[in-house]
C-alpha cells in the first residue's frame, strides 16, 4: 500500500509539474523573457512546487523530513540533474547566462548560516530550535530579494515576445498543475514515510533520499528535455532557481509552519552537504567572470559521483546516529 501511495503521488507530481512547467514557459515566451530568466524564475517554480507541497505538508509532524527534502533536493539538482544534462549535451557543455545570475551568493550565505545555526555555533539555549521561526521568515524575505534582483537583471536581456496567443491557456495549465501538485503531495508523503518506516530509516534520511529524489524528478526530466529541445540556456537558471526556491522558500516556510526546527546529527550532516552544494554552484558561477561561456562537459561524471557519495554518506551517518551508542 505504501508503494502504491508513493507511485500515485509521484505520478501526480510529475503530471502536475509538467502542466505547471508548460504553462510557465508559455508565459515566459509571451513576455519575451530570455531562457536563463525563464529557468531561474518560472521553470524553477514549476519544478520545485513538489518540494514545497511535500515539505509543508510534513513540517508540523515531521519537520526533519521537510529539511531532509530541501537538502536532498539541492544535492540531487546539483549532482544528478546538472550531471545528466551535461551528459545529454553531447560534449558541447551547457551555456551560462551572458552575465552573472542573481541568487548565487544569497544561496551560499543562507546555506552558511543554516549550517552554523544547525551546529549551534552561534548562541541558542540548549534544547531550543536550531532554526527559529524568525530565521525562517528571513529566508522567505531573502527569496523576495532574489526575485527583485532577477527581474532587474533580466531587463537588459529581455527579448521581443515570440507569442501573441494570449495568456489564457498558460494560466490555466499553471493553475491546474498547482492544484494537482497540492493533492499529489499528500499521497507521495504518506508512501515515502511508510516505506522509510519499513526500511528503518529516520525522518531526516527519508526526506533526504526518498522524498528528495521523487520531488526532484521534474527538474531532471525538464532539464533533459530542455537540452534535447535546444533550450539548454534554461538549465543552469533552472537548477540555481530550484536550489534557491528549495532553501529559501521551502526551508523558510517549513520552519515557520513547524514553529522552529531542532536539528539532529544526521540533519547537521545534511546541512553540511547543502553548504558544499552551494559552494559548487558558486564555483560554476565564477566561470563567467573568468571568461568561460559554458559549463564544461567533463564535469558530468564528477557531479553524478558527488551525489552518489553524498547519499551513501548520509545513509551511513543516519545508521550511525540511529544504531550507535547513546
């Protein structure tokens, strides 16, 4: 029954994300947005909605599953999704935007503070939440800042609208996708938590692996489709935008709904991986400043290997925390 719930929920998440993506890209074409801006704002929104609905649904009773979903999704996006997109680029690499995209430094700083708060390196009474409601609200405000910077940066790159068919159908597709995602998230969450209980996995790792891989599947399929349909310029924007949305919006909203989140050892480890992921994206972000216009193809397998190692390490850490002494 758990597997059936998981399959039904995942199918609904994929279909809902497909509708949301098609609608959002239709709006982007109507407005004449460049590929990188469409990927950063609209495409990332459509593909990251599963994380939002699943994490918020879990936040009140399973807050560590919510955070595990955020950290695991960001690792999956950067390792598996970007790596797979590079493999499908047929050794051409993936184009970077004409200028440095906003949000990279914000995600890096937010990841840094989540990590140091998670380890209680700064204040906090014993037993109090590592991530408070106030900090969760600050994450949500940080995403508003990223949106403002992205829209301002996109002004110079805006193209002439390529569609004059109106916005009626894209809006309907987008709203329909949102509704389907909302209903599917409950099925998916119940199935994921049920399977995790059968395997003896804790909430944090269940979120990091099962929920994160399932809710990040839309990013994987969307980025591969973008490469195959010669819209590879949207890939980097989609991954950066998805990671920003996951950490700032999903993480912030989940923290607010949960009333603050207290970390365990495995969640601290996952927060460290999330910081490494942010550093990897920041490193790629510097390519443009060094005069490189593409993400090189040879990074595909190192990125995929990075995700596999991170997932294996997270599982090992979860086992140590669960079965170790004390």
